[in-house]
C-alpha cells in the first residue's frame, strides 16, 4: 500500500459562499469573496498557511447551511499549478470516519453486531493464534479499545495481510489508537459483504453523498489533480501510489467531497437510524492512553469513529489525519451543524490548526489539537 500519486504546488485563491450540500451546482473557491467578512477570513487563512510554510491547502467552512470554500497555494512546490476545488489530497486517518459510517450502516442492516467478535464473522489468519485478538468487536475498533498496536507492520508493506497481530493489552482494557484495528474491520466487512473496500465505500458513501473525487485507491485519471506532499522544510515528498485499499489511511478526496460527507452522514445522519447515528457522538471510551498522556486528556473522549472534545461550553466531534507530507483535520458541532474541513499538503499543517479554527469556528482553546499531537 504505497501512499498516493501526487505532484504540483501553493497560492491564495478567493473563497465563495455555497449552499448546503446537495443543493446543485456550487460556486468554488475561485469565485470572488461574497462579503467583506469572507475576504477577511480568506486573508486570515492565507496568512496562516504562509506563516507555517504550507504550500497548498483546501478548506470548507459550513454554518447555518451555507458553506464557504477556500483554496491556498500550489499542488507542488516545484510547479505552478494552483490548488482548486477539484484538487485531491490524501485524507490520511480521516479515512477511518468513513469506515465507521459504513460499519454502522451494516449494523442497521442487521449484518453486523457491534458487540460480536469479528472472529465470529471471519477467521482472519492474522488473529488465528492470538486468543485476545479473537475477542475484538466492532465497537472496540471504532472506539480504539481493541488492544492492537497502531501498526504491527507498515501499512504500505505487502506482507501486512500475512503478519500475525500481537495484542498490547486485553480488548476493552483501555484506549490506544489503532490503524490495525480498522484494517482488521475492513477485511472482515469485505468478507461479510463479498465486496472490495473501495466498491463498498463507493456504494455506501461516495455515490450516496456526491463524492465523485473520492477513492481509497489511486486513480490515474486524477493524476493532474493530485496534490503532492511536502516535508517541514518545504521539499517535495516522493510520489506515492495507493495500490490497494486500507480504510485506516488511503482515502484520497477533496474538501468539497468530505464536507458533503460531514454534513449529510455525520450531521444529518442520512442512511442511519437515529439511535445508531447518536452512537457516533456518545462517549464510548475515555481516550486516555497510558502510553501517550496529555494535559488535554480531560477534554477528550471517543465516540464510535470520531473524537469528542468537551470544552468552552460545547461538544465538538473531530478527527485528524497524519500521512507523510499530508495533514488533515475536521471539526463538527453535532448540535448546530457548523463544520470545518481542512486538507494540507505539508508536514506543517498542524501548526496552523488552532489559528484556522479560531478564525472560522470562533475563539476557544481547542484541546483536540494538543491531544492529537501527543498520539502515536
């Protein structure tokens, strides 16, 4: 699973208001600012990206059913092509949120039980000799209490499907972020549905929520639209190709597609029973990893598939993405529907998160940013 084919670079492009997702053709980030306040937000966004040496970025902020789209910079610091609405970025671990939605869809369809061991659905060769791992359930994967490491082996190594999984602790013992857990869930659901992961995601998410630029596999047809990752010093990272799907980290998408997903799947709960949808935003684990303590622990819990931040008088759902050369972040107020999604093609992305969040979602401490920086 090498990581994506990308190449191109960064500049500031104006934002535009757009109607709620699904309302038809939407003006993009190249349109003139709709107001003086939108111009001020664009200027602040560009300033934050420049201050932290981020070559290219996309952002969509939605409030009261109206979205503003912003683009900054270039696809690749070695070329002049500018980021536009159709530029695609690696979403990194924002991939996992899509997986959580798909799993909950299967729960509602009666094909999956949150508390039944995955082993009962499919006998993975990776867990065959691990009695603890054979007890892992879907709920434990989604709230990161599976006991598995983040990665037993590099997820880009073709040997991953043949590498036995070792447990760090008994399932359900405590929180520990795990990409391996999500990959085990993916393989189980592929077996259960008889579908490849990308085909399952296309059916359950991409087509449902108008996400034409999204895939868990590198699409050669999108090569000219792929952003390229950059190291902290601004140098371009090697091009990566996602040759097979991994729901923990290989989603390629853009801000408009992912905003459609946030607004329709996460906020509105389309395609889910109300009680199932509510499970995403109810604390399921305390998100306290003894191996990665953080002063922000008191403000963070984990729902089914998303982080939950309780600070400054409101609960916000969020997730971060961390691939080499690509950093991503989203935040959603489940009560009001206000949301922000940000994709960057730089290791420096996290340094701008708080500034961007305060510009668009209001003043606050945003401990989720501090908490995520302490994770493996």
